[in-house]
């Protein structure tokens, strides 16, 4: 089983007693959980009945006989609190606990009894009952998203009414143009929405902030893209991915994406179609025989959920997952949560173009008191340690709270250059050193601008092309460490993924021919085998001649 590959064979048990199972939790308590609690952290442990009983045994000093009285029902939290000496605090008389233990159940007595009874009935009557069907509940949708969804639905209805009215008037009668009939158009034959020189497939994505003027090759002709598509293997098991590889996936779609809002560090979950984006990516990777050793993602829900759905499809939920804010999306400052139309209406079209086309130009910063400012989110202020201290924010917040507050310098706005300045070093200094350089197979689920930075580094994409590189949601981009190239995966539909997905005009920099192909390595291995066979035969002949002599 690959999940235990880093454990010595001698340490992997063939069977365990209850004592064995509980004793292996002791080092985890002593060297990890206990130290985290001593450092003031709140720790959540989700595990199994006997391992949790092992922790309870250690915390409360319960002997081997009394531990048999401890029970852990499914899905009912059991909470411990500790004093400064790390002794468990005894629960109050009105607290719901169990014999020999100092923890407290966060459940009403009647409901807890029902849970214990239900668990007992399941164990007796339905061995092996399936608990995989879990109701995750309704996805979070903000008031803003609800309002905009309602507005979009109204606009859709209005468009349908207008289209219906136009079709009714299209019966040979004179077209109504909203005037008294005296409208005279100039250059009607010459006027066009677009010219033949425009890029045929590239469309300005309403949920993307960046925009650059179109660029083309020096001779004005579009160069055909190399066919970097890996065909679907006949049998995924026969072609397991064993070489070092980096697979990059932009998160699945969110309500913000569907509404065309600048998301940035906002934290919406995946929409229903975004969940399917992630699942389809996992299924495609599985069909091509991909396996991974480690997963990297951002601190934002949509990227984390994408990683989980991909891992679930690959049946590798146990893989280590490294989360870093340096893989977060670009911080859009005061423009966060707004659409292009809203920004243009507030700041003007010309100013919007400057922000969108400027590689190093930052949008207006958000306020320190804004909900969208990362420094007001406890999840970030508590765990970010690799940002320098903001003395002005620290002084203001210390005065406000009347106690010393050390505040980090969280970004209030970022240019595309700023975003890439944190994602590229994270890849080169962290991901490469920890995984890629050690031959590990890496999965990265992140955001378009953070991934743009990594791809800029891997594929030598020029700065002027970055804003017209579009990354589709939920599409695996496979970077071959040996071949130093990006490839796509055939999904078996018969459609060319290079044509099915729109990568924008900068696709020619992303999809370059591989420096060294897999066929080259296969040929080299075959030649090495032939040479080895010849040398072995020659050595055998020499030895035979010596014996004969």
C-alpha cells in the first residue's frame, strides 16, 4: 500500500492487540499534540475508536482494565480542556462525560443515548454498513451572490422578451430602431464589430481582471500549436506515472466566477459545476494512470475543495497536503467582489484599462477596516508567520484592543507582478526542494494568477504575454520535468483538447515542443539494454576462453 511507503517494513504490523493500537498513539501525543496545546493551539483530532481511546487513556492515566469502559460514538465531539500544567480540567457536575474520563461530550444526553443505541444496532444488525453518503449541506452563498443571481435571471428574461419581440417584427416590415424612422446610418457597409485580423477564439473572460492588447507573431501569421496531447492509454494500470511530474489545476468554478466577479482573496466555495470540474479532473488523471506523492494548494476554500475532489477520485485522500497563502489568488484590493461593469461605472473605463493592462500596476487598496482585508481574518493573522511586521497596523490595533497586537503586513492590493513574486519563489524554493528535485510526483491546485507565475517560470513566458494566458477551470496541465514541456490529456471524447479549451493568444508560449520526449528515453533504455547484453556475452566468452586455456 503506497500510503505506508515511508515506514520501515519491520514497523508495519501484521496484526495488533488493543494495547498495540493504543500504544502507538503515545508518541503522537507526547511529541506533537501536547506541544501544540502547550503553545496555545486548539487541536482537532479526527480518528478511530481505538486510537482515540488510546489518547484518552494517556491523557487521563486510565489503566488497562478501566479503558474497556470508554466508548467513542461516531461523530460526537469529546472535548478536553487543560490547565497551565497540562492537566485535564475536570468537567462540571452538569457536564455530560463518561466514567474515568475528564472530557465532555458536546451533545445533549438524549441525543447521545440515541447515537450510542443506533451505533449498537448497526453493529449487530448491519455489519459493514455504508457511511460514505454524507450530506454536506447547502453551499454557502452570500447575500451579494443571491442578489446578483436574481439580477442575472431578470436580465435573461428581459433578453428573451426582446428576442421574441424582434422575431415577431422580422416579417418583411420596416425594422423598428427606436426613432421616428428618419435615422440615416453612415458607412454601414464598412462598420464591423471585429476585423479578420482578430484572434478567432480569444474572448475577454468577464471574471478575469487582467487585459493586454493583442499581440501576434512578427510576420502577422499565427503559428500552429504543437500537438502536446497525451493519448488515452488502453489500460491505466499498464502505464503508471512513475517519473517526477508536476500537474497544475486551476480550481473549479465558483459562484463568483459564474457571476463575473473579481474574487481574489474572497473565499467562496465551489459551485455545483465547479465540483464537477474537480471530479472530472480526477477521473481524467485516473484514466491516464497518474499517482501522486504530495499535494500543494492555497489557503482558499475553492482550491482546497478542488484538491480534495481530485484526490477522492484517485482514492488517495491520505496524501499529505501542504497549504500556503503564497499560492492564493491575486489580491484585488478595493475591487474585490465587483464586476468589470461596476468598476468601470465607479472609476471610469480608462482607469479600468490602466489597471487591467498594467503588469506592475496595483488596483486601489482595500481599507484596514474592510471585510476583504486579509488582516481581519483570524485564519490568516494567527498562522501567517512569513510576512514582515506592519508597525503602523500593530500600533493602531494595540491601541484599539488596549493590549499589544503584533500585526503582519498583509497585502491590501497586488499587481500581477506582486502575485507572481510570491508564487514563483514558493515553487522554486519550497516545492522543488521538497518534492520535484527528489523525484516526487506533485499535484498543485491553485488559482489562475498564482499558476500563471509558476508557468511563466517553467515555460519562459514573456511578461508581455502573461495577461493573455487563460487557464480553464479544472483542466490538468501536465509539466514533464524531463521534457520541460506542458501537455494535455486526451479524455477519449474524440475532441482535440487544444481546440476544445481556450488558452488565449499566449498559448503558443505555453505549448512548446518537448525538449526530450518519452520516446527518446525509451529508445535510450533499449540501447542500454542491448549494450549490457553484448557486454555480458563478451565477458562470458572471455571467461569461457580462460577456462579452456
